[in-house]
């Protein structure tokens, strides 16, 4: 079995992204516009007279829920495209939507709930949950596992090589911080590179197939 290297994971992510940046950037822009449209629809009445206060509160809450659910689908879409890159197939825009929507939403809700509860319990438990469930979407999309099984699989895979994967998480966090500092435009590069690198690490750790970086 191949050994995971943080440097190789990031280099692989960059190599795959740099050969097919257009579709990644296009999907990210579309995802941003969709999320923005949802927020505008459900928060577009801000500043109206106070008698609409209750309605505005309900509307904002509904908008937040819908935005979160769409966010889970977008996250899974990124993973689907990353898996295609790792399989040696350049994804098209339609590739991002080839995900099991129901399972993705359930998995996203469970991970979010677990992380949120952990954050309330003195922050560190929440960070731990977020870390060990990092690959939940990979197991859902790649292996068609149900939400609970995918969470368990993610936990087992990540704890099998926790030290190296923690270093990868910190490195990817640093890359995205730099991307955010570049007027946010750097995120159009750092996010796809991070997702491909994380999914590469998933395949290496679980003994899956990985196409050469130059394909």
C-alpha cells in the first residue's frame, strides 16, 4: 500500500486542477450565485416595517436551512468531481450533480449536528468530530454507503493515519487562508486543490485506485 505524503497530496491536487481549471471555477461561481440567490430570496425583505418581524424571522430561518442543505449537495459535488479527476477522467459540469442527493443530505445533517454539539461542549470535541468525519462524503459518493456507515468508515480510515492526516488538514487550512487573503479570488484555486488533495488522501489511505498526476 502506498504511503500518504502531505506534499504529494497537495502537489497532486494542484496538478489535476491546473489541467482542468475551467470547469472547477465555473461550478464554484455557479454554486456561489445559487447560495447568494437563496439568501436574497429569503432575506430580501430586510428593512420592511416591524409588523413583518415574525415573518422575516421565519423566512430567514427557512433560508438558512435550505442554504445548508444545498451546501451539502455542493460539497458532495466537489467530491464527485475530485473522484473523477483521481480516476483519470476530467469532470464536466454535469459530473458535479452525479451524487445521491438523499443520502448526501442525511449525511451532511448528521455530521453538522455532531460537530455543532461538539463545539458547544468546549470546542475541542467539535473539532474532533469534524476531523474524523472529514471523508464522510467520499464514502457516500465513491462507495454508495448510507450516511451512518459512511461516518463510521470515515472515522476508521482517518484514525488509522491520524497524525499524517492532521498535518494535511493544517496544510490545506493554511492554503485556503492564503487564498482568502488574496481578495477571496485565491479560493477559486485553493478550494479545488484542497478537495482533490483530500480525496487523493482518502484513496491512498483506503487502498483505492489513483491515476497518475499527469493524466
